[in-house]
């Protein structure tokens, strides 16, 4: 039985790379001084294609260093969990899964991120694993793959989830100094996979949607078959009601095992995901004033769907506008990846006074991985960028949306190309919203190599192509990490 997430450009690379003085076509803008970072799953060992889930692969970070118009190096490094010989002292609940979902720079540190209560990691500038990330000892428990940086304050806002917390998620604010500043626990309908959230200048936005912790999948993935029945009863009684007691959580995750030793209860990397679609779970959006508490959250019901990635959110008079990528459903018939229904670009408008949510379609062409100019996070944006999917749900094109004009344009690449999420970087701190470059990886199936493409954000024309004599597998998220000023 094949698995599409182990084939084509999804297939793992077998070794780390360190390459210098990369070949470039075109001209790298001189103002780009920093690292283009990207992360994704890359199983270290051979995996079972029948059960492997794309979200669960060992993490591998990729980086290209740009300076003074040159591409100085490309590096790829596995995230070294304890199971892969990494640093000791992981404090979080599931220590065997490698951070594989997002990578950012904050407070002088490079952070490899994952969600669901799993350990995030601090990396060096050269992408070597240093330690488990706990924000200078101020944050216990897991974090998220999708924090949002407030452009006005430099703070990282986030919403995190973990099945062991029962029916709550956690909103946190990490200061520009890298330390926890604020934490609020918010009750939700059960134990949802809250992959991301949104932020406006006024509100924190929660997406409580029908992908929830699946006790049957979790039990099959972690516990001996002789213990399936009692483990299922315990989890069914606890999830959505109270937090999982420490001993039970340790059994389910293997967090008490020593590094390098097998644990019968360990939630293993490169295996299945213990979350699935639940049609009986109500879909709703919650809004909480930024300085409010859990009792200030207001909930609004919407049609059943799932959102991995909002594009942005903003206040519009008394309304809250959400631009999102909407999946009709996910992890229903296919447990191994998010490819059941073409995701569309939608807009939801919440009227807090009437309690009504208006849902409209912006673009019905399949798209994912939306980005904006991040100087406008929480504010009204004009332009948004997303990756377009073909009929086989492969990411092939880049789509630019003009929300003011109601138009879009598409950039295609070489035949058979697969592309990554593209990230916007302005040409200068005070540049206009669309004045800058878009950066992303493009894999050429004919050569089986990858280029880092720099595009003019206004025209989508190529500014430069940085040619890697290797392949970067299809992965998840990336960001530009500018060199810190002294």
C-alpha cells in the first residue's frame, strides 16, 4: 500500500546537508541580510506507509543564509529529540516527537515549533538543536506551531492545545524579551485540534472546530492491545471533562521513559495522528478581548468545517473580519493527511451585536498556506498570498489576492513543479504593503533539485533563483529571520 506523503517530493531526504557559495541566477536584493528558514517532516528511519501520517514525521529544518547579494550557505538539520540523541531535560509531555511544523526567530533565538503539547526546541543560527524551549523557564507545558507576532509590540501571541488538558486551550503572550507575560485558560467544547488562531487589534479569535482527540486512534497507537479496553474507558471518561492525571498522561505518551529507551505507552513519531473528524462536534468561533479573561469569551456557531490557516483578521467598525482557508472536512475518510476536500479562500464576518456570522467565498480554487505582509497582522490588509493546488492536491502555483480590487493573479512555475509556502519581506521598514519580495522553495521534478525563488511581490516576476544542488522535501512553514542588529 502506497502513501502519497512518502512519494514524489514528499519523500524524505536521507542525510543532513551543509553547502556553501550557492549558485544564483538573477540578483539577490542587497537589503536581504538574514536566513530564510523552513521546516517539515522528514522521518529518520523507514516507516510503515499504511499508518504514517504526514504531521507526525521527525522534523528537519532547512535554512539559506543571504548577505550582501550572496547566498552564503544552505543547511539542513534534523531536530534532535532525545530519541535522536538530542539534548536531555525535555520538560514537556510528548518528548519523542520532533518539532516539524514552523520555525521562527524571536528574542535572539531560533525556535522549531510543533503543537499538541509536544516539546518545541531552540536551535543555533546554524540550525543545530540546543535545548527544549521553555521561554527562559517561564512556560510549562506545550506551545503551538502558529504564534502571531504583534507588529506594534513585538510580542508573540499564541493559542495552544493538548489532549491532557481536557476541555480547555491556553492563550499566552510571550514578551519581546522571550519570557511569558500573560496566560489565560479558555474552556472549549471538548478536546479539539486547534491548529491556529487569529488576532485583531481588539480580539483574540479561537477556532473550536470538529477535529478532536480520537480515543480509539490514540489507544491503538500507544497501548498494548491487552489494555485497549481499560485505556479507552479512562480516556473517554476524562477527555472533555477534566485534565488527564499525570500517571495516565505519562502512560499515553511515554513521557516518563528515559531517552533512548522504548516505552510501551509512547506516542511514537512517524506514526498515526490521534485526531479525527467528529460530525457531532459543534463548529464555532470564539472572540475574547485581548485584555479580557476566560469569562469574556463569546461564541458564535458556524457551518461545520475546519481551518488550519487563517490568512488574517481585523476589526471593521464593530465587526470582526476573518479571512481563512476553509476545509469542508479533514481526517474523516483519510486518516493520514489533509486531502479530503479542496480548501477554499473564504471570509467570515462576525457581528458581535446581532450574534450573526456571515460566511462568503472569496475564491473557490483549491489553496492553502496563506500569508500576508506581517506588519499588518491584526489590521486590514489589501494583499494576500497563497499556494494553489492542482486536481491531485499537489501544491503547484502561487496565487496573489487583491482584496480591495477583488481580483487575483497566478504565478506558475516549471512543469511538474511543487512549491512551498511563500513568505513576504518588505524592501524597507517603511515600504508599502506590496513593495518587497516573496521567498519560497520550488522543486523541479525533472532535475529532482530545489531552488529558493525570490519574486517581486507586485508582479510575481522572478528576482533571483538560488540553486541548491539537492532537494528540499515538501514541508510546512517557514519565515525570514533577519540578522539581529547590534
